[in-house]
């Protein structure tokens, strides 16, 4: 049985990861400062919880086999770029140093934001083109990971657009799948940027958790895309939601105010993670949305 630490373990992906690892029989410790998390996400969790940021790492335990680093400011519209960079990069540096002292495997959350508007499908080997402070913070984290790759096994999981249970607390930075569902569940036509043909690789959180756990068994340090490999427009997302909800809402289009920092086309090349780790998504975007809608309805949303 492995001893596991999860930073940001009460957040969206972190909480799903904590519950799944505990279900698999691992001893799990969560560290979270609750600046962008919800205690409700850990309902049923039986492990230890520490409230705070990376400065409390030493208090969390003396021996960990694997550290999953999920803690970060993830809101791409966060207004203080300096604080975004400081929090994400310095926090990761502390986790790297802690992992080296504990001789632990480190798996950290990277982001497809590092690709910017680069060529799709996006491959791990292509040149980064970050468009905002969040994407830059992940880019610099990737560079730090490469620098320390000889000192410990450090694996980045480069998430594309994740959606699923546990994201409600994220508010405006929750996935577009969730935000559009909420509008439609309230009886309103869903609003999207003109004309809904922007493309994203929307990946279900259950698949993301499975990929993140698998990353701990990578034979060597590196970074892996985590997506579906599908190109899905926002118009198609609304179609999938309509089918899952048995509804017929039509999109309302409005101007995009973020054209200078907006990714118009993301799609993961997932051949590397498939070859190296034997991982592939169980859910397509469509089936993931259907599963998510059923869960949301069961929760009374």
C-alpha cells in the first residue's frame, strides 16, 4: 500500500483523485489552503487533512511514496498576474524540494494552456506558446521539472479541458460544460462566443484521475498530454447536453472579449501516454457529458 500526499486535494481534480486513491486502498493525506476548493468535495474521505499551503509540507508526514501536486491558482481570469506566477511557481519549487528530501515520485498538474494557439493536434514536443499568466506559470513549472528530472522521478500530466463532478465551487472558472448545463437547467438558452465553432478537447475528470494515477508508474520523468484526442466545438457541446437532458435549447452568440489571449483550437495528441503508460480515455466527450448530466441530476442540480 502506498503512502500518498495530494496538494490541492480538496479542489476539483485533487478531490476526485483523493477519493479514488483511497478507494484503491492507499493511505492518503490532503494538503489544501481552501483558497479555491470546497470541503464538500471530500465528503466520505477518511484520510488526514492539513489546512494550509506548501509551507506546511513538513507537517504532513515523514514518508510518502508519491506526491500528487494539484495546488495552484487555476482561474485564467485572475487579475493579479504577479501573484498567479508567484503562487504557482514558488509553490511548485517547494514541492519539488520536499519530494527530493522524501525520495518520493512527484506527479504534477501541467496544462494544455502552455500550447497557446499552436498547431493541433498538440504534441508534447512542440514549442510552447503560452497566452496568459496561468499558462506561463505552467510553462515555467515544466521547465523546473525538466531541471530536476535527474534528481527524482517527476512526471507532468498536461490536462486539456477537464469537466465533471466536483467543479461547482470554481464558479466562473468551472468548465464550459458545467456552465452551459446550468444555464440550460435553468430554462435559458446557452450563451457562447460567436459562432460556437471554437474547438476544445473536453476530457472527463474520471479519465483524468485514471491518467494521473497511471503517471506515478511512469518508467522515467517526462510530461504527458491528458485529453480525449477529440476536437469538439461548443455548438457540439450544446448538442450533447441537449441529448443528455432531453432538451432542445438553441445557442445565443455574443462577441468574444478575450481574443488576444483566447485559445481557438485545442486537441491533444495522446499517442505518447498511450504508448508509455498504456492509458486511453474510457469516455468520449459525448459519453462523459451524458454521465456527468446523470450525476448532476442525481445531485438535484
